[in-house]
């Protein structure tokens, strides 16, 4: 599968990048890209930010807040979390699961859009359709700060709070210890990109596309009207 490069760590730009890739998907073709966000919380399309996110904590720690174009729950990202996006007519998270297995990780897909290893969640994904095209994107926890994650998502109305912080912490895991052959997430990202692309090569991202993503980020994804819309 061909791939794009998106080195941005700006969550608002990256949400816009996803949106534009979905809109401009070439018919009959599929591609992917791996990307990261600086510390941020990404909420689902239908979520209420004030109920699901500890906003005072985010402000205190300088953690950004963004809303994505897909459903599902709130997730915490930092630079030790790797995100993946597949775009095409019939894309699924299956290739990502297979790539993890090829690295020696016994990853299992559940019926709730999650990937588990040894009974603990290491990844979740969401999807959206636009005409004949589909976007599937998700996370991979490599060495995420679990303390920050739990504080950022702990509010009286949140899923984390309802299920209990201790319970949730026991059900999520980082993959760093499962990948001892790699010294860093950079190395893991390079290995996954090589496996997923299988030599198919890179698709160039035009300056016009980047400019459109920056404009969409500024006019929609970074605005309070979008972030707090529901």
C-alpha cells in the first residue's frame, strides 16, 4: 500500500489532514500514513467536551483539545503515541494488526474497535465514510504517560470516572516492553511503515494540499465553535 508522510504534531492540522485525505481519495486506490500529536486530547465527533475532558487540567498542563471527524470516545495523545490512518474504498485496521504481529506482538482485534495485547488495550480506532471512500484511523500506545492520560480524561461524567480510574489503568497498556528489539518509537514507526508499504512507495503531498489543510485547521478545527460544538 502506498503511503504519505505527515510530520506535523499539531492536532488541529492533523484532523484537517485526515478530513482532506478522505475528501480527495482517488477512486480505487488506498493509502496510509503514520503520524503523531503533541500532548492533546482528541474527542469524538458527537462528544461533549465539558463532560468528557478535565478542562482545568488541560489548561494547567498546556494540553491541547481537538475534535475529530469520526465517532467514539475521548483519547489522550502524546509524542509516545503513534497514530495510523488508512484511506480508501475498503480499508480496515487489519493490515495494521498484521504488521504488529509481524513484529512479534500478539495483537487481537475485538468487536469494540479496540486492539488488545495480553488482555489489555493498546489501540483503538474509528472510521468514517465519504461517498465511496472510507477513513479508518486509530492510536497505538507505545510509552504514553498513563498518569497524564487518566487525569486528562477523568471528570464526574466521563467513562473513565464511571468505570473507575484504577480499573481503567489496569486495562490499558503501553507496547514498549513488547518491542524490546526497538530503541525508540521512531524505530517502531519506520518498521511499521516498511511493512505496511511493502515497497509500494510514497505519494507526494503537494504544497497546495498542505495550504488547504492549514486553512481548514485555522477556520474549523482550531475554533471553539468546532471543539465545543455539542
